[in-house]
C-alpha cells in the first residue's frame, strides 16, 4: 500500500526518535538479516534500520 506524503511525514517524525533495531552491513541482506527483519516487524509496528554500507551503489541496491 503506497503512502501519501502526509503519512510519510508522520512516520518520519515518529521514527526520528527511534533507535535502530536492525543494522545491515557490507554482507547485505542475508537470510539471517531477513529473518531478523521479519521478527522485528512482528514485534514492533515501526522499526528503524541502519545501513553500514560504504559503497554508494551497493547501498542504493540494498535500499
């Protein structure tokens, strides 16, 4: 379900104060990371994900 600009603004405001629940590093989206993502989304309605990927192209591909 696509979000309208007002909804995006609301979620960004809420998410600003959250601490990252999941960190994705240079290995990218492995099966373990995806399993942890599913678990975190089941536990929380909104999560913050931190990307520690230095290569710009790899980071954009992961996003």
